[in-house]
């Protein structure tokens, strides 16, 4: 789970805490992606964090007992090197096994268990989760032909589909070699889209569609949206909408 960064789009809230510790309705933000992994049958979890408030994760989550875990692993990302750089810190943790990556501000209504089970049966490669959205230009967008992803374009002005790449990725052990071959983008970061396109070029990228609603919580608008979606679902599940 990737929960680093400065959360600059949420200043001044993030001047005193990590973005992923902000409340979403009645729980800290990071509780939701942890529960997503646990509900998918994943029990070995590494949290990649950073910044001045990294110690607060340990105080909040301890060994993960609240989620039925026997322990949680933690590691620290220095600076702002991008999602792929944060992922690289999990190489020792993965220990040559497949890995599921979730961004710490991604909150979903449904489950990823079916997608995880499909990936476990997949011999090699990667699997990502897509969600059809009305504002695809805000996200990485998958171009799909003959039921295969042929390219992912980051925040395109003219999206080639309405299928956004959510912040949930599954990779085989070759992902770390791919990250090592990346060149920093114009933002000076190692981009996860470049990792995904490397799998696409190999012909080793599969995908699943995410059921229910999905949102990130990295801006004030999306933070409010996440709170409202969670509140509506918990108070009256019949009123929740896709």
C-alpha cells in the first residue's frame, strides 16, 4: 500500500498530518484500502509512507490486529519520487512473489477478490482494474482493442476511452526490473503508467472491471465525495449509486 507523498493539494490540512490519516466519514482514510486488501484474502501487507508524520501510522495501526492481521510491515520513502519509486521499496517484501498494489487514497464500494483470484491463476504479467468514468481526462486512460489494452495514456486531453485506470495494480516479480529501467518523467518522477505500458508492450497485461463506485481522495472535492459516498452507503445502502 502506497501512502507517502506530501498531500500538497490538501494544504493546509496536510501541514500537520499525512493525507492518508485524514478522516473519511467515520474512519481514517487508510482504513479503507487496508480493508479492501484484507477482504480480498491478502494478509501480508506493507505500507510505504513518508514525510514528517510517518510515525503516526504505527501509532494508529500498530500490528494490524484490528484488521485480523498478525503484523503489518512498514517502509519509508524519502522525497517525492513517484508511485513507481515507492513500489520499488517493496522488492524485498515481495521476495520474488506476485504483489498487489493499492494507492492509500483509493476508496471503493465493491470487492477486488475476484480480480485477485484471477491474477493468482495468471501465470505471468500484470492485471489492473478499470472503471468507466465521465471525466476520464483526469486519470490514466486505457485504450482497448479486441478486449485487450493496447496503451495507457496519462491524463489525455482527448481520451480514447472512458475507462480510467484505478489505483489498484497487480504485478508479477518482473515489475521491479521494469521500475529499474524507467526514466523520470517531465515531473521528475517514476510513473506507474510507464510500468503498465511496459507490460502492455510485452503482451502481458490483463484487466478487470471494478464494480460499484470508486474515488480517490487527493483533492478537497474528491475528499468530500469520498466522505459522502461512504456515509450514504453506510447509512442507507439502498441509496448508494454507481
